[in-house]
C-alpha cells in the first residue's frame, strides 16, 4: 500500500511546478506561513494542498500587494480557539487567543499543552488556513474593519 508521501514532491520539484525559487519556499517556511512535511531524514515534501497554499501565498503577494508580515497577521486572525474548539478556561491563558500577531502554529512552544504536543499539519486550524478562499474572506473582513 502506498504511504501518504507517495505523490508528494521534493522542494526542487515543487519550486519548478510553481515557477518559483527553492529559496522562496524555504523563506515562507522560515517566516511561519507554511508547515512543511519532513521525512525522517529531513527531506521536505509537498502535497497538492501544500502547492495550492504556496501558490496562494505568491498570488497574495503579487496580486494583492500583501507582504509576509501582512499574511502572517491574517493567519493570526484565524480563530483557532473556535475551530478546535477551546474552553473558556483554555482561552483565558492562551497567547493565541489573547494577542497573537503570529499564526498559532508559529508560537506553538508558548501555547498550552494540547497544542504544544500537536501535529499542526494535521490540525483543522492549519488545514483551514491553507484554504486560500478562507484567507481571502478574512482579508476582506480585515480591510473593511481597518
Ligand atoms: S494544534 Fe497547532 S495549528 Fe492547531 S490550534 Fe494548536 S498550534 Fe494551532
């Protein structure tokens, strides 16, 4: 039976598919926009959903004039506490709920136990963020309120 990485692309292949540079993809990862699957030997692999998300980031930068910080702040607006969902008690002490300007997975080490231990790539919060349409909805709401 094929494992879940069978159809995933290496970083060079992903960059070629997207028409971008390997370093750009690495930079998105460093900046906390993308969570990359890594094999036991540290090789980065990208699924179709990852490619869709990487392409969305590039389009937000090129077509919507957002920068990395702007995208990071949009991602921080995703209400992880509702999606999970977290109790009122959990919210009270959670930096992601109280004031974050970074996506929850980027401040994972500061979060309560459940998140600290979690596989964020498999979490509905990250998977929801990776949906480009969700982010555009957030952006519209954000620009109306701004
Ligand atoms: S498990 Fe990860 S992605 Fe999910 S809410 Fe916690 S920090 Fe965020």
